[in-house]
């Protein structure tokens, strides 16, 4: 299969099971596929076993649409993708950055995602680059999500994604106030019913950050 091909047929890909570590080589672009039985957050790691390889990961849906790309998110030259996915079949394209090639280890795992309800949300205390929350939305709901930093030293951001991991809206510093680092997604219209994911992340900080994620009661437009 050519690297830019959208014809991602199962017979050209190898099956990847959750929590099963597999080995591969990147002399040719290699495709893997996995089945997701429900909306969830997954973590896909690609670690080099060869100093000549710079791992490069791409996550695609069953139609060949790119959901996420990562180069060095796993530290050093390793690649790591953490993303929501919906029910269905997904593909992982594992290859080397540029002309690099070699042996790698690949693994997919499920990531915990905390469920929240309307009103006051949870306090999030984390040293991770990103965390995920989820909620059930109904078509026609209008939601507002606030993320308040505990310190001006921390710069959190918000991303709202649908059940397939597609980004719907992003915000970094929209809350009112001079030099505000708080993030806010305001009056966003939900176009369909289902599970939605909130990605909570931080920028320019290697220390512990604490935030409050709050989803206001939905209103019907």
C-alpha cells in the first residue's frame, strides 16, 4: 500500500489486540487495525528497538481519514498517540520519520476517562500532558465548559471532541480577565446525541497543575 493511500482494507493490515505488545519493521509502510466496541480513549505507543529508526504514528478511521499524528510524543524518538475513538474499526500506520527505518514495538491500551455530569465538575490534579473526561450529550444541547487554573504559572487548554475523536472546538485563554490563563468553551451546539470527550491539557509547564472542569446544564436551542 502506498503511504498516502486511502484504500485501507483489512486484508492488507495486521490485527492489533489491546494490551498485546507486537514487533514490526518499517522497511515498508506497515498497517495495523483494531476493533473498538464502544466510545473510549486509547493510547498507542510505538517505541524504537533500533537506533536508526525515528517512529512515526498515524491513527486513521475506517474511511482513511486521519484522526491523529505523532512523532516524538513518547519521549526521545518514540511516538505516542492518545485519542478518543468510537465504535468501529480503526487503522494504525507505523513507519519511520523521513528516511529512517528499523524495528519497533507497538502496543495499544485503553485509557481511563472520567465521566462528568452537568454542574460543578471534578478537580483535576495531574502531571500528565493531557487528561480526558467524558459526558453524554443530546442533539440540540448547548454546553459551556470552564477550565480554571489554580495558578497563573499554569496555562491549561480545552478541546471538545466527538465520540470518534474528531476535534469540534478548541480554546486556550478565552476566559475574561487580564492575563487570564483559564480556558472556556461557551454555548457550543451539539449536533448529535452520544458520548463527547473533553481533553484537558497544559502548556509550558512541567509541574503539577490543578483545574476545575465544569459543564453547565445544557439548554435546548
